[in-house]
C-alpha cells in the first residue's frame, strides 16, 4: 500500500459516507490514501510524519480536529493540513487558521473543489521548498522562509506556510501595493472574492503584524495602502 512515489494523504473523518467517498476520490486521482475514524487515532497516524497532507474533520470522537491540528503543528510545520469545517462559521475558520491549517473547506463541499484545493496546497508546498530565501525587514527582523520562522528583537516567531507565502509574494512585488483580491488569487489560488475569503486575508495580516511588528497597531513593515491593498516595506 505504501508507494514511495505517490503523494500520501491521511483522511481523518468519522462519518462513514464522507470518508468512503473521499477515499475513493483520492485513490482515483492517484494518491496513496490512509484514514482514521477517531481523533486520537488520526493524531497518532499524522505524527508518524508519513503523510504529505491531512484532511481533517473538526467534530470527531476521541479528539477534535482543532486540537489535532495544534498537536501536529507543535511537532511539524511541513505537513499540509486542510480542515473540513462543519459549517461556514467564521469562528471555526478563524480558529483553524490560527492553529496553522493551510486551508479549510466548508461542508457540504464539492468533491471537485476539494481536489483542486488539495492540489493547490501541495503545489505551494513544493514551490516553497525550492524557494530558500531570507527576507530582511529593517535592522531587527530576518524572516527565514525555509524554516518558517523569524527572529525579532531576540524572540523567535514561527509562521504557517501560508503566512510565509504571503510575505514572499509581497516581497517579490514590494514596489507596489497588492490588493486583497490579488492575494486571494495568487497566494490562495481562489478565483472568488467572497466576503468571507476577503476577511481571511485581513485575519492573516493581523497575525503577521503581531509577529513581525514591534507595534502591530502602527505597522512599520506590513503597511496598508488605503484603497489599494498591502505593501511590504524593507
Ligand atoms: Ca465529524
């Protein structure tokens, strides 16, 4: 079952019909798939480090998806995680993103859409691994994009993969402001500008400012350009 050439996906989902459907779809698309129907079993499998990506339900017996996400991130920033949220509740999504999930899909979801999200997350993971670079901001912040971390005033901060992608995109386009729609399109791979997703950008910017700015309320590096978007100043 364990084919080294295939991308490995772990599906943690207790609802039989959804789990079976997901297994069929991802096997059909050429992935090596394993599953767990209990939260604690899902965590144990995820922590083996054998999986490239984890599809993680939130409401699970044994241990909920947020806690599993948190525990995985304590040990690994490499594994991609997509949360399957029960409803498109802002609170769920915000919590998932804060804990370091790479993306989320709200139930009921379209399987075709989920496959696209999985491919997009895996593509970004691969891109990030080939772009080893550091971003220097002023005299006090050096962001290590490969290790998803930075040091600011002697304090180590860690980033999610998505946060680093945002910084890399802004850095590559630092001569101009970048709009939220452009970020959603280029960094998230979304075509839509749904209000909820636009807010997702704002949530990420707030999190980034808490990590890289001395005073997040008056940002020095990650600035807002009124009516135009965000700009990263070196
Ligand atoms: Ca469930």
